[in-house]
């Protein structure tokens, strides 16, 4: 220390420019070697605990370097934006052949993560049953395809409700064409994941043709995969009209015709999973795809 003005210097890293100043410097009493050892020991003891407490936000720098270099190293780290590790609210579209298991997986995701399952077909039926203004319009198309613009509006309105915004959503049954995907984008609806549940067309056909429903209880089962212990239910179970052989082939063909266009449109947020395995294995693969860091989106316009 300079006793004349109190300025502090370090003879190694920050020596005074004037030799006369250097000659009159005095050693500080707190720089006594024994005291320094004691302070250093206390510092090391406390730092063990502090490093644990601040482990998620702490950074270490090599202080054995010129002070200007150290300053710039610290400044660069302070100015660096931290990557968020928070999970973005999931907005998931499940794509796949009819019979791929989309509704089953949507139910499992909703149960584990609290996501809101949104079934396009059920939305339409609900609007018609509630006799809403858009429902009355859709009712006139019972035997025909409802215009994409109307369906897109109904889907958009549902996804913009507070539960979907808060908890995230899983959309099933829409979009089915690139045009429908473009309409969703025009409504500012962008999925964070598009899961393609990939199975062979013959596997999808087998799953659909074996589905049965009890008209009284509403219980659904598959003749090949589930044994119905209740004989009464087994005897009165019916096959849905849209699961009959004549109806299956056109449904599968429509998905095949539009699949590639939708995949190209959504590009980098598409993840393919093998849906021809057991339910829980498929779920784990979908779960991994949703939880992993999300990519930058590159929607094709």
C-alpha cells in the first residue's frame, strides 16, 4: 500500500508505474502469512457448501491470468443468455392410419401428463348436439364432408380454451390433409410435436376389422387381442359400420394419399414411432419424443 494516498498495488500483477512509489510501499498487516493461511482455510471450507448450493448457476474462472483477461471472461459469461430448461407446453398432433392406436396413446398421455385430448370427430358431434351456430351449419353436411374452413375454426376455438393453453393438448383426427394443416397455421396453431404412428397398412386393417362394441355398455374390445369373459357382451357385441371391410380400405387409402404432404409440411417437428408394438412400448417412445428438447420449427409455406 502507498502510505501517502492509500492506493493498493500488487508487485506481481499490478505494480506501480513510478519507481519512487514502489520504494515507499508498505506491506499490509492483514497480509501476514499466518493470517492468510487461516483465511484461505476458512474460504475453502465455506466454498464446499456454497458450490453445492449454487451448483446449477455457478461458473468457475481461472483467476491466475491478467486482470483484463479475467474481466472479459466474466463479462462474456454474464452477457450470455441462458438456455431455458423448462419444458415447453406440449402441443401434440397424433398422425397415423385408423387403427394405429392414436386414441389409446392420447388417453395415456392425458392420464400421465394432464394434457387435454382433443378428438376432432367428437368436437364435431358435440357442436351438432349442442345446436351451436356452427353445429347447425355442420348438421347440413351429415352425409357429406364438412368444409375444411368450418372444421378448422372449431378446432382452433377448442385449442384456444384456457385448459388447452395451460396444460397443453393432444390433437387426434386432424389435420388429415396439407390444406387442413395450412388452415391451422393460418389460425396461429402450431404443434410442438407431430407424432407419426407408423404401422403397416395390413396391420391397421386387421386392427379395425376385429374391433367390436357392446351397444348397451359401450365397452369396446378386439376379437383377436382381448377375451371377453362376459358371454352376454360377447354375444351381443356389434361391429361398427365404419369398421366393416368395405369401409376400411377407402379410409386407409385416404391417409396414404395425404401422409407424405403433411409430413413435409410440418418438417422438423415430425417424429416417427413404430406403432406395431405393445401399447406401453409405443407410449414410452412417444413420451421420449415429447419430453426431449424441442427443435426449431420450419413450417413449409
